[in-house]
């Protein structure tokens, strides 16, 4: 986190986890320039008919919310309510598309080093593979084969 002066006051600025700079291309915000370049490459592949149904940041439910039913006593009657104890956990992909009718889920990474990849990603990746039956494709170079 850093500080910058704005209108004679201080405002806290947030730095990204890996010092990526957000990029906006065709009105779409990307977390990094590498992610933006991958999007351009995938868009080209879609235009050539190699892939279909290209989508950005699809949400996949990994673990549903934990909901508890409670009995609440009102003045004149009892009422049953549902209370969310723990929120659901999702994996949000960078890109999804279909190649030869098969769904591909991609996540763009800065490097192959296990230290450069967030530990939470490894857990979500494992749960994703268990729940959906296929692996998330980790992309290092923007022009990797689809």
C-alpha cells in the first residue's frame, strides 16, 4: 500500500498482489497486460473458428453457503428463518471457451513457479477438479496453444 496526496489530504492507494497494472481494452478491464494479450489471442482464435463461446470471468460454485434454520420467537408467534452462517466459495476463471465442443477453463499466471501462484488458487484448483471433473488450464505465455 502506498500513500498519495490528493486535495491536501491523504488517500490510501492499494497495490495489486503481484504489482500488475490493470489494463482496459475495448471497455473490458483486465488484471494484467498478460491477461489482456491472452484475450486478444483468444479473440483471434474465436474469429478463425478454432474456439467458440469465449467468455470472461465465469463464476464456478465450489462450496455452497452454509445455511442454518433458526426458530425466532416474536411477540405473538414463532417464526422460522434461514441464516447464512458461511458464504459460498467460488472460483472465477480468467477465460472459458469451447474447443471441439469441450469446455476449457483458463487462468493466466505470471510464471510456473509455485511461489508466484497464490496458495488459495491451489486449494480452489483442487476443489474445482474434484467437483467438475477436469483441470483448470494454467497459461503462462499469452500465445500458448488452445
